[in-house]
C-alpha cells in the first residue's frame, strides 16, 4: 500500500495566496501554489495533485487533516 499525506493552507483566507503539498511514505513529495484561493480549495488541490501523481497506483491511501476534504470525498460526493 502507498500512503500519501496531503495539506493545504491559505493565510489570508479567503482570497489570499494558497499553497498545497503532498508527501508519500517513502519521502517523495510535491508542492505548489494557487494565486488566490481559500483553505478548502488548497486542501482539495493537495488531494487532487496527489491523485494525479499516483494514477497508476492501485492501492493508495490519502491522509488529510481537513474534515471538509474528507467529507467531500467520502460522504457528500454520493449526493452530488
């Protein structure tokens, strides 16, 4: 199993410069920024970028400290 931890932040929430990052359990990592966003956008961007970077991984676990991102991807998505 591959485990990837994600995080995102916007210090001037909302509308400020935002950053996202992910790190894999073996230390491989990536990060980036969004010119203007929110905490939630940055958290979701981190998950999206992690998923895009691991398209070929069949046993992937994403870790997040964002209850918003977790709820979006595990609960609310079923009603959208």
